[in-house]
């Protein structure tokens, strides 16, 4: 939708061997996608890459060229495997230096005699970046260009996202309507739903089965930025469900 | 590690608007990564893309060229938004046709008079693919080239992964050792740990903080295919923790 100023897009880039090895389940990308949806930013892609500089650089550059914003999580702590800040600097082709504002933030919680070399690493920030406050443990995230760099620990990431959100350009929120199809099988309504999806091209219509305890229940989810089109499509889907329920025995 | 036959790599491609919108939290990529680790396949990348054919085709082609296997989840049901099979056929440049073996599978649970057009869609399989059995609801997944195409419903995906696993080439399992650093801050051990990581280049060493109830606890995770190197590195990390604990007051 070129030229549509209501549409703001984003990608989430999760950085961390611990996710890819199956050790840790990523919670952040789901949290971010949900959060962004609420402020009118569409998440269009998620990637998880390992703690390997060339992989991070390639992913950041691919994603920042394609989406309005890129949100990264992970790899900004004090240990040797925390290489995100350096990789971001490399992706942008800028220098990375110890940032005196970041040092001041660290000194709010770390006594000066304990601010060792490793901890100072957390103040290394690519040149030209704005800091993002971390109200939990003070070591800041940062934003450079359209890339927002956040911690991997969920609680810290969440405070950083709160701190970054007011700086983002946001679009019109996507409105969502969920219609329960209950135990009616997808195969019974698929053809009619496809016809409705073709009729309401500006409403994204999805059908989602859930199996639980041997029982299937389906939901039809409609998404649009246009409230009246959404309402019309939802009405049409409800009519369809009710019609097919009456004819249930035949299909 | 070119030429290392012990190393088998994979990517997971999650297909679904419902994940990107924040409606549903993807559980499958974590399950697959954990499962593959146990059978000696390294997950190197995860991507989540929307239900858009061009996006699926681009991601499949990027990932299948790069990794030994690609596991996709989602988009193989009977509704109009289930476009994965067609996208995979397009990515491979092959035709897609109704597969008589797949029809037979569907007929095990669907009476012939209810096998309507929408349900028959679930039997559309790219030419040259092998079917992957679905013991839950019968509609099969498939494997074409190095791409394994599975359902999005976790319970069904899991049975398909079980069915696909025996056909995979697997490598040496990565062995893992987790060492509790407890409440010791990462910043206290980061420098020494970096030196150990440099000394044990063949052991991947990561440090992972967890905040819970205002308390930080750190874990150091070591991963290697070589049991004796792993044991030596773990011993060195334990010595480091114990040494720094004794000197705790000073650092």
C-alpha cells in the first residue's frame, strides 16, 4: 500500500542462541507484536538469528530496508556473547564508543569502584543513536535510524518498549472481530468463506482451528482498518455460519 | 564448518498472520528447535511470515538454499487463507495437483459425500513431494526436496514431525551443560568468562540472566559436540565461579 500514511510496518529480530537451541522459549516477539498492534504498527516479519555478527548484520540490513521499524531483542548485556551493539554499528557503518550518558545511567545503580570493563561494555553505543531508558537495571537500549535495540530479558525489554513507543510514528489501528464457528468444521464453510473474502478484499479474513481434548473448535478472525467494512464483513460471516448451521446435516 | 558431516542445520518457517498480529503465540518453533536438537539437527534461523504467497516463496527459497532442512508450519488447511502448498509448489517451480494417496487418507475420516471442494484442497500436493502422515486428522503434510511442510495446529504438527523425523539425515547431538551462577552478577564474571570462551573456542558459552520477583539469577550454558572438551570447559567455569565467590566482596 504505497503512499498509505495510515500504514506503519515493523519487523522483530530476536537475537540469541538460547532461543534457537530450544533452551528458552522466546516470549518477546509475541509481546512486541501484540503491543505494536495496539498502537497502530503492523508486525510483518519475525526473525530469530544466532549470536553471530555476520548473521545479525545481514538480518538488520535486510529488515531495516524493508519495514518502517525493526525491533531487536537480546545481546546487549556485559558478557562476551553480547555482540548486538557492535553488530548494529557495523550494519549502519558507524563507530561505536562508550557513551557518557549511558555511563551515568549505570552509575545510578553500580558503585564507581565496581564499574569494571565488562560492565562498561553495556555503555558502548553506536554513534548517533538515541538512548532508550531501562527503568529496571539502568543499562540502556538505543534507537538508531529506524532500529530499536532492546534487552532480551522480558521485563527489561518491556520497559524499553514503553520508553521507545512515544517516539514512534504510528498508523491507524487494525480493528479485529472474532467470530466463533464453534464445532462446525472448516471444510463445511471454506467455500462460502472464500467467496466472502473475495467480496471483502479490504478485510483480512482468517480461519483458525484449535484442537483441545480431541475437540476441534474454529474461529474466524476479521481484520481491517475500516470499521464499517469490518462490520459489514462480520455480519456476512455471521449470516453464513447461521445458514450453514441450519443446513448442517446436509453438508 | 564446511565438510563437517556431523553438522546438520535447519530453519523453521512459521506461516501465519495470526502470529504476526499478536493474536496467537507461536509454540511450534520452540517445540521444533528443541526436538531437532535432541536428534542432532541444529536450528539456525526462525522466520515468521504472513499469509502472502510472495513472502512465503521468497522465504522458502532463501532458507532452503542455506540450510539442510526447512520446516514450515501453518497454512495447509481447507480455507482460502491456506496457501502454503501452492506457495511451496511455486518456490520449487513444480505443478500442484490433487494427490490420490492424500484423497485416500482424507476418506479414512471424511464420508465420500462430504469430501467437498474445500476439503479436497487439503489433498493438493506439489508434484514430486512425499506425503507426511497426520495421525490426528489425516490431511497429510509433505516433504519436497529439503522442505518439510506441516500443519500449524500444534498437536497435528507434532505428529507430523514424528512421522518426518526418521527420514531426516541427522548429525551428532550437541551436548549441553548448564552451570548456575546464582545471584552473582554477570558483570563480575564477564571478563573471566570471555577469557574462557576464547580458550575453549570449540565450546559455545553463553550467559543468561533471569529476573524473577526482583531477583536476578544467572546461568552459564556450555554447548559442544565434544564431550571431553565440554567437560573441561565446564570444570573451568565452575572453578571460575567458585574463585569469584570467594573474592565476592572485592569485585
